[in-house]
C-alpha cells in the first residue's frame, strides 16, 4: 500500500484549526475516489517531553502509486489540496510513503 502523509505543525489557533480540519477538510478528503483508509492522529507529546514539533498527522491509504496519482487528479482530490493550502499552507508537510511488510 501507498500512503500520503500530512503532518501539521502547531497552528496559532488550535480551536479554529480543529473546527476547520474536522468539519470541513476531513469530510472533503474522505470523499476522494480510491482512498482506502484515512487515519488521523493528534500528536499529544514527545518521548523527550514537551509538546513536540507536530500537532496532527493524517495518513491516507491507496492501493498503489497509480491509484494515488489518479486520486489527486479528481475533483475531490483537487478540492482537498486547495482547502489544505487555504487553511494550513504554512504549517503542512506532505510526503508519500510505502508500507513495508517484513
């Protein structure tokens, strides 16, 4: 499986971020064709103590790279990307990972 990973740094206004993320952004993203599973994790700390660098992580699973690429070209994929940039463009890091089963 391939997954798109979105890491969000701590927003200035966590309440406003959470409201937009969970009530607007996540529902848009959940509608992307080909998305197999979406897991959202709120980061609660660091093993070294303190709050850590990141606030939230979202992992979006697809069958393979071709499925991910096709999903990003859909209207829903474009809407999700546009929305992410509108409310979190300065605090989001996106990456693609491949699950390794050993």
